[in-house]
């Protein structure tokens, strides 16, 4: 006996299988996917429009942003037979940076604030470091990070602990690869278990515990780790890694510079267990108060 929910889920599965087998049907079938496709096309069109504006005012000696740098590289490699730096790839990359970065960044910040609520002693140490290095009269900047080892460790620990994308995104090998006596045929899709690295207890003692000390040495200096890879691994690592790390640091320091975080419930009752952990880890819903300093 099937319930209505079972029938609904089965119908969705069948629809996905049909569309995967006959992708041309997507252009003719009604549904919300048409709005998604239109939004994707609009964003790419907007990115291309901005790229052309940048090209018209480009100064190769003074690149203003990512688009300028991409255009400069396009000019440098235009004689190559197999081009990688093209307008098509530029618009796709810009779309990916905005599309993938918006949701992942908002989730990371929501999760980070929840962890700081749960651990007020950590929040207090970050604010002490902010007062010492930045003060209250200017905005944080990326140059501050090198002088704020504890805050840098907190940002890294947030990204390690939340394990935002446990299995990364699928990659495909471009040639036959031998790995530990196994042959991975060309074209095989590969998923990297980031959880197995971020929660490796040989590197991060008590990995299930939120502890910025995982990224600090005995002297309190920031300690890099080759096992810190929330942005995937290999040459095809997330293109927005540097942008994402910059955003998390600036947003969190800017918030804690101006506000104290206050929970509406007792901190011991705060649950940091993700409500979902499939493609991405989603924090549970919660409420907090921002108290001006």
C-alpha cells in the first residue's frame, strides 16, 4: 500500500530519470525548472554584459577585479590552439562564484554564529583580539588576519567542524589513473570524502568537539594543516576558495567588532547538530540577539 507521499516521491524520481535520459524534453516540459534555467541565463547574460564593459575600459597595468584579470589572461593566451580563457568560460565562472558562493557563504556564517553562541568563551577571545589589533574605529581588512592568529584559527575551525560539503562535488578523471594499485578508467566520476580528512582524529584530536586549538601551536600562533580541505582537493579545488575565506573572516570580525551575541536559550541547550547532511550540512534553525557594544 503506497501513501500519497510515496507516490509523489516516485513520480519525481521518474521525471528526473526521463529528463536525464532525454534532456531535450526539458525545453518543452512545463515546471519550475524553466524559471531556474531562465535565471541562470539572465545571470550569465549580465556577467557577459559586465565583461564587455570591462574590456572597453581595461587597463592591463591596473586590473580592478576578477574579470579584468581574466581578460588579461585571455589576451596573453589568444594564440593558443586550445583556448581555456574564453568569454564563455568567464561568464560560467562568474555565475559559479555567485551561484555556489551565495548559499555556501550564508550557511557557513549562520553555522559559525551558532557555534559562537554555543561557545561564548571563544567569542570573548575573538573580541579581545579584535580590540587589540583593529579597535573600534575602523573596519576590519584582510591584512589584519595575519596579526590575529586566534580569530584565524576560529574561522578555520568553523569550516572544519561544520563539514559543509561532506563529499565535495563530483570530478571526472581525464585519463586512466593508477591509485593504490587500482585503475580508475578515464571518464570515471570521483567523489572525495572530505569528512574523513576534516574529522581525522590523528590530526584533529576529538574532531567532534569545536576547538580552535586544532589550528594553534603551543605558543598560540596559527598552525596550518594539510588536512584542512573544506574546499575539496586537487587541482580542481573550489575556484572561490580565497574569496570565501576572505568573506568569512571579514563578516565575522565586522559583526563581533560591533556586537555581542546573546542566545535566547541557555547555551547548554543549544544544539549544533545539522538538520541535514547530504550534499551539504545545514545548521538547525535558531534565534540570537545582537547586542551593540
